[in-house]
């Protein structure tokens, strides 16, 4: 049995956001983090490992430096990493990305009792499309917005959150689950995990490794093969610098009222 987690390296939105002339993000010039919802998916897989002893494999599509993110997740407890990386895959939208990741999962091989985990959505796109699209292209059942998971043999029982409540959903493995932040609290890397993470294997799938899969069509992957067109993209303007008034007396409040009145706020 394997618990396979699809993760994404996303821009750290607390830092600089840079945009290429073609409208895509200039990821090479930005600080990156593991997508927050994907951390909850990793924790769900690690809890399943704690309960069943299964293997946890983390998979990402990105440039070669994304291996560092996989090592971070292996320091948390994941057993193996798979890096899907090729120039032909660059600029893919959700449709193309899901095709490529589905092909990578086909290459890895899905067993009857495997569970694929994804985060609900990525903070750089906020589409929540890749996980469900992977399930659709692999022809496997999926449960989205998962807030609780129980595995009973080959049956997965999940609490699926809705806007006004929740529903209990049951499915058979292999299946795909998309996880929300309410599901768990991701664990930290351990000292032993950090020590051992560089001894764990990372497999790289390039274009040649996946090109024979029926899902890898050169006309529907990468930037040119992505049906999503970006109308415009830009770096948000910096907010104005705030002002701090010191003191707790009437003079301070009078000063504040005078400033607000001068700006016609009051």
C-alpha cells in the first residue's frame, strides 16, 4: 500500500511577487514555500503511515530546485520523492498539469489499496482543479474538501465539508482525496528526519520518461498546450506606510481626530 501525496512549491506571498512578460509567474526570482493545503495532505498521509505502516511518496512537478521541498517533506517522514521536471512541462495550466501528474502516477503504478492525497487548492492559483482532474483522468473515485478520514480495509470513509454543514462519503481504494486545513495540524521536521532525508531516494521523471503515456500529448501540455489564457498579470502595488501615534492622553486623540478630519474621513 502507498499513500501518494501531490504537492506544489508556490511563491511565498509574504515576499516579492514577480511576473514574466508572458503573464506567467517568474518563480525563479521568488522565495517559495510548500503550498499550505498540501502540508495538510502530507500530514494525512503520514498519519495513515503511522496507523498502517504504508509507504508515503511525495510527488511534485517543478524545476530541479523543487527537490529541496521534497527533502523537507521526507524530513517530516515521507519515504520517497518523485520530481516531475522538464522544459516541455513549463507553463502548464491546471488541465495540462493534471495530465502530466496523472501520467507520473501511472508510471509509478497504482495498487488496489493506494490512496492519493492532494491539498484542496494552491495559493498561487486558487482553482482547486488539479486534484479532481487527476482523479478524472485516472478514472478513480475522489472526495474533495476532506475534514476527517477513516480507513477500514479497502474502504475510505471521509467527512466532506460543505458551506452549511458536512456529509459523510464512503468510497473504495484506490481513490483520491483533497484535504482542507481543518483536517489536521502538520507536524514539524524531526532531527533524525533532517539527518536521514538525503539518504532517501528521489526519482526524476523528465519528458522522455513520460512521453509514451497516452496522457502526454505535446499539443496539450506546457504553456502552448494549455487552454487557459492569462488576460493580464501584475505585481500588486505596495500599500502605504502606516503611522503610529504615541501616547494615551487627550492630546493624542485630538491629534488623531484632526488628521482624520483633514482627510475628510470624518
